[in-house]
C-alpha cells in the first residue's frame, strides 16, 4: 500500500426511500478503520407539529413520507384516540377492522414495491452486476412475468388504500375515535371478484408464487445468502397475547440473538420505561436500545426478519406453513442472516393477502361506525408494526388541545445500529487491502443496507437531488480519485 489513509464516500445510497450516505475510512495499510451509515439531514416533525390541535396529527405526520404515509397515519391515530379518550378495545369494531384493512394493504403494497422494484435486481443479477442491470427496468426486460406481477400486486394494495382513504397517498381514513367513511358494497366487490382486474384470490396465488421463487433462489444461492452481512443481534416486534404476529395492536416482545426474551410481552403504553435513545455526532438519526441491556448490547433489528423471529406463529394458514419452513432452515434457532429478510418479507406479503381476504369476506366492514363521546386525556401513545418495523408515536397536549410534545421512533431508527453493522461487515469483507475500489464493490455495501428496506425520508424529512459521489482522498484530504453519477 502507499501509506496514505483513504476515505470513501457513497452519497447517496441508491434504491432506498430517502437520502443516506456511507463513509468508509481506510488506514495506511488499506485496512478498514471504520465504516458508517450517516443520516445527514435534520428531522423536524417532532418540533413543528407542536402547537397544532391534536386532531390534526394523523393528517400532518403522514407527510413524513410518500412511501409509508399510512403507517404514520395509523400510529398517530392510535395515539390520538387515547387523547380523545378511547382505548383500542373501546373503538367501534368496524372502525378497527377498516383500519386493519388499510394497514394490511399498506404492508402488502410496500413489501411488493421493495422486493420487486428495489431489491430484486440484487438477487437476479448478482452483487457485481453492471450498473445498467441495477433497476426494475432490467428486471422487466429479462423477467417480465415476475416484474408484471410485482407491479400489479403493488397496484392492488394502492387501489385498496384509495378505496378506504380517498387517495393512494396522504388520504384520510382514521379520525379521533373512529374512521372518516364506511366501506361500500361495490367497493368491496371490486377486490373480491375478477372483473378486469386481479382479485384478492389472485393476489394470494401470486404471493405464494413469490414465496416459492425466493425459496428456490435460496436453495441455489444459500452460500452467499447465509454469510453475507450476517451477525448476531436482538429482534423486536409486536405479538398478540397468545404469541401470534400482530401488526396493529399488540404487545412488545424482544429476543436476543439466541432467542432468549429480553422484553417479555409488555404493553405498548410502557415503552418509555424500556427504551432509551442514544446519539452520535455523525448522524441525525438516533440509536434506540433497551435500557436494561444498555446502549452497547440493547439494540434490536425490526421488520420482517425480526417479526418472524419473535412471534410464535402466524394467524393465517398458508403463511403459517411458510413460517414453519422458514424456521426449519435454521433448526428453529433465531435467524440472524440479513439477506433472509427478503424471504421473510415475501412470507409477510402472503400473510397480509390472507388477512385482507378474511376482512373483505367479513360483512361487518360495511356497518355504520358511531364515534364515542370525547373524554379528553393529556397524553396518547400509538405503536404499530409498519412495513419496515416497530413504529412509535407519542403525543402530549395541553388543556386547550394543542400538542406540546411529540416523540417519534420510526422503524428505520430502530434499525440504525443494525445497518451500521452491515456497512462495517461488508466494508471489512470486501474493501480491506484492495488497491482499487470499484463501483461493484461499493454496490455490495448498498445491497446490505437495502435488505433492511430503510425509509430514510421518515428519518430525515429532506428534499433534494440524489447524486452519487465517490471520492478517494489521501491523508492530507486531497482528492486522488473520483466517481460521479447524477440522478438526473
């Protein structure tokens, strides 16, 4: 080596929602000294929502993101229900079912978007694929049926969101203590019957095909999938009282890398007792952890892989059968393989499709919803499982009904430590002592991050262009090599 320290920058990480940057510092011998995943934009929603009336929160916070607005809408709605004076068990059953239907549609379409549009190029064309292969356009060109079904699956979920909320993005379903509108019979029939557009039964069939595809892929590629960016971690998610996976209203459960409980089915209203948030000067995104384990050992992964690790079962038959097969792969031990997140994600697609079908066949979703009277409280907490993991909204209001405090712990924030570990792993196993750093090598860093499906918009709330800039600098800071890709 030339005896000079080098710094490599990936800015931004591509094919994720939002803006993030990776820096990798090489020492004088070319060894990776440190690697970090930076969230570099200010996160302001917790501040500028203060002073607004509490009933505006479910509408305002969904502007955090255009990819997962439903998740923020519903987490805020659950918190504001409590401020309004209604606990989850007191909400009208039809209101709860309609919110769940909206929630499952969101997870279904979001997972379809991530796997088919963002992650599939990594799997279909390999880690070292040329840049022209790293897009859904390339997938559509060479795997037309897979791409077409993925697009139609996302469309189905978005159409269901539109029917419930009025718009595919930033619509209105939940209001304090209830829902904005009922579901009409003709709206339900559109999703139940094959009449020029795929029905929910077709969606279940396609989801099952996607799971079969990823299982076949794993069988053929297990060597790199099992080893790539794998490391021990804790896992966090929501479960029902009998241990089934729960997306909308459950108990918080966490396990360590060996499957031992570190958080034993606690009520979501007590989250502050169990969770702390660490900070680092090089990122605006915090680092959540379990207080009893401390900052160093108390961090957890969240999302599909974590949820399938912490739950005992799934409540729908096809997905539960796939869960048993998924767990058999690791002999029922905790699965810490980062790239297995895609397999877990597709099992959740199937699970949500089955949940949607069951609700669409429930005639009570057509009932008229009556809201209870307001009995306002000063505080409310709403926790759900967003597509990317556990999402926490916490609000306090004054006697006039104005929001005085807002705390948001988004799914990607929970995964902050895990993503930094992934970056460090890939850097050390790919870039150590390399004379030449190639774009293909750096793509491996992004592949590891993409497995978490991070929504950096939720964490940064930033707007702007997305150029890719890679700079190699000597010890004095002089740029000795440069690679630029303009997002335009």
